[in-house]
């Protein structure tokens, strides 16, 4: 079978317990290398797709007017300039019957001008248009599916000027084995290719047949889970699945943990920052799923964080991998094309905790010192090797870490009691970090060298001479 992806094994290397902070054990995971998935070599989706999809906020209530307004807002709010490109229509855009020649027809009430005219409008703004179809006899909302109609539908989409196709898995007539599923999705992939139009192909079979194993040379991204809903349980369980699939991702081939719920009201801003930050470090598609006509400044600030978008869009195209995890505290590291790393300290638990790793564990080249930039607050700190933060419940601190290659100071690295550790702090609620991004409390061993945003409290330098410059071993 083409596109087979061998998964690397995960081994537990060390485990220890910290007692001073009140808990916790740290399991440090080591992952051995394996070749990346073979991706489609068509130059599309070389970084994760960014854009909008109406489903999470509007469901079937989609229309030409909504898509035009959304496209206009993507330009006027700066989202387009930030990289959001695709304006995607989900289910329910068609009539319930094909026309006499077997073609899909846009619902004339919802889309009075038709999809081609809408595509022209969207293209005129410098954006791209996405559409939805289904690898079965009916879509999930009961509209005509494309099973058996792949060629005519792909041709129709290409003629209309569609740039992105999400292909769903309802009405699949029981053709659900991995081979049958692959065949249904490959039929549309081949049909899209045959049109000659560059169309990003988004496979949406909900992760049921381990699509990372077969989808990389069929489409550009594949859903890894059931649908996301706007609540913490859904978000955290999707992260738990998607974070284990990093080896399959690469330019032109992305794990898709579903569209963003940021701004839809069911989670706190801390949780939405976790959502956005983890989607960024997991190199997931960033498809906005909220109503841009009513989005709050807080929502827009999350969606427009250009340094976090840069992590997601980094051309190296690596999905951040889990380098440490214990009891719901997880460290991700994502190598970046400039030699830096993004490091996420994710606290999925219901209480605040200190999450700590080291530059070595995060895979950053050995150096005398490191510069850490908090991508939510803008705070810059120096460290001799510890990468740590007090993280609120359900929060994520996201750092950009650079090795200081020349002339670094003698930076002590002490005060945490352990170089690799995950611990908990008592008494901080889920939103304790809202005022300063998601960093709360003091983390000794990190020295602030400049603050681009709100201050992150620090306890200053440790006093013992000679405490430092030690690079911990992973
Ligand atoms: C499925 C998909 C969703 C959405 C709906 C539309 O549930 O997974 O993302 O497209 O269908 O009906």
C-alpha cells in the first residue's frame, strides 16, 4: 500500500518524583527517528492551511452573504495579511438533488449568485475558496454525496474555481475497512488531480482507519479525530490523540485535529490560548470557526498572534513532538527553520502547576545560555538551560527558544530543584494567568532580560556561586 508510515517507538527513559512542589512524577519520553510520510509532491499546503470554515459557528446556516462578509472581514481585520487564506464552505451548500446531467447544484436560496461567482469575489480579495463534499452517498447533513460521482464533481468544483475540498465520510455504505476507505478517498484525490486545478484536498474520515498510515499521498491533510466541540473535554481529548501522530506530518501532509473553536464562548481565554498555541505547535491547520462579525478583541488577539502563527507556518514543517509528559503535564518541542525551537508547556490538569524541561530535552543545540521569548506576553528571559513556567490549569505557555551562540553571560541555572521536572503549584485557578498571558507565579532560574509585554514575575538570581552552566542530560 502506498504511503505507509512507520511509527517510531516511544520509550520511557527516566522517571522521578518531585516532592517540594507538592507532586509529581516526570516521565521523559525518547522517540527514535523514522522517515517522514511520503507527501503529495504538488507544491500545495507546504505549510498547514490557514483560513475560515463556517461549520463550528453556523452549522448548516451558511450562505453567500455570510461567506462574502467573512471574506471582507478577513481582509479588513488583518487576518488575510496574517496568513489566513481559505474561506471554506462546509456542509449544506447544495440542493437535495443533482441536476439532469448529474451535477451538484448550489442551493439557489443560500447562494443566489452560485459558487463560481462567489469564488470570483473571494479571489478578487486575494483569498481562496473552499467547498465540502462527501465520500459516500449522502453528506452528514443528508445532501448528495460524491461516491460514484467523483469525476463529475471534481470537474464541477474545478470549473467553479474551488481551491480547497473537505471530503467527509458519511453515507459510506459500510465501505469502512482501511482499504475501502482509502479507495473512496483516493478516487476523489485522483479526480481532483485530473482536473489540473491546484486544489488542497482535506480528508475527513475522523481518524477511523489511522489515515496517517495511508493518506499522505492521497490528500494534504487528514482529520485525526471525531468532531471538535466547544468545550474543554473535547479539546483536551483531541490533543491527547493528535499529539502522538507527529511523525506522520510534514510539508504537504498534515494531521488535522479539526477546526478552531476559539471565540465561540464555551471555553475560557486561557483554554482558547491553549487551543491556538497547541494547534500552532502541532502544525495543525488553523481554520477559524467563529463568527468574525461579532468576534471580541480577545478572540482577534489570539487569532492574530503573528509569532504563534509563525510557529505554525514555519517552513521546516515539523509537527512539534512530545518530549516529556507526566500526569497531564506535557512538554512539546518543535524545531524551526532558523535553528530555534518552539517549546510548549501544557497543563491539562485542573490545578496550576509548574511545568519544566531543559533545552537539551527540547532538542536545542548545547550552548552556554538560552533566550526564551514568551509568545503570549512578549516577555524575554535568559536561562542556562531550564525552560519552565508556572502554568494555570488548562493553560499553555509557549516559548521560542534560541541558543545564545556567542558572548553569553554566565547564567546560573538553579532553584527548581531538578532540571527535568513537572510539578504542581497549589492555589491557582484556571484563569489565574489571564492578566499576563498564561504564565503565573515565580519560576526561579529564569532571568528577565527584556519585556515586550506584561511582566512575568521572577525571583531573581540564585546566590550560590558556581551553581551554573551545567547542561542537564536528557
Ligand atoms: C462531519 C464533519 C464535520 C462537519 C459535518 C457537516 O461531522 O466531521 O466537520 O463537516 O460533518 O455535516
